[in-house]
C-alpha cells in the first residue's frame, strides 16, 4: 500500500458533519452559479494558494455514500481505541448503493477548509495540507465505476482545476491496491478530459 492510499489521519479536525450534496453528472441542467455556490461557498474562506494538487482515491470496496464511508472509518478508529474522526476526504462520489449514483458529497473537511486525512506516512503530511482528496465509492481493482461516477469525477476535477489553477500534471490518480494502473479506472480517458 502506498502513502497516498493510507487511511489513518494525522490531524483531528473535530466533529465531522455532512455537507451539501450535488449531482454534478447532471450539471448541464443546473444553474452554473448554484454549482459554484455548492462547491466554493465554504464555511471558512477558501485556501486559494494552498490547494496545489487533487488526489483521486477509491474506497477500496466500501459502497454507498459519505455516511457509509464515515461509519466504516469510525468503526476502524473505534476498534483501535482512537477518537472517531470520519472520512479523510474533501469530496465523496457516491455509487449506486447510495440510491444517488454519481452524487458528489461535499465533506465537512472541505466546508471548513481542513487538511485531508488520507496520508499517514511520517514526513508526508504535507500532502494532506496541499492536496484536495476526492474519493470514488467502489474498488478500482474489482469492478468498473458507473458512467455517472466517472462523469462526476471528471466534472468535479475540472471545476477544482479551474478554481485553483491546478494543472493536469498535479492531478494524481491513486486508486486500486498496486502501483500499476487499476484495472477498472479509465485513467487515460479521465486524463484526456482534464483542463490543460
């Protein structure tokens, strides 16, 4: 397992609450101003100069929604006698098990502009502070993501790139268990659709 795919958190942002949800796969039917508000109208001022990367993760087989993912993480923490801190991502893209396939959920970490919590390797916490964490519910090693999930991750990533000036080469795909590209994530197509 690589540093990018670790699930322990070094930073405790306090209580975790779910934020707003938005189905970006249907964005063409929505008012662009409402999309902008849902993504960038955060509780704390946006850290415009701090966010330099976007890291795409998968949930390693956990299905459903942000609520399901947070329950799994909190069980993990409880089993180890640690404080429950919820999911370590900024955005979660639900799968069909949630009943809202492709829905983008805005996590409390994003609302409060807290660092991510997906890196646990000593000395590598800088990634938590400079990279926006996006989690696709599912497992890139065992089954394909849905069309709606892929559309949402592309659209969300493009919106984040444009807002923060993040170049294509600073979008890191860290899905699956190995260093090789994951079997069921269409990385070439995904990269082709990113902002230059």
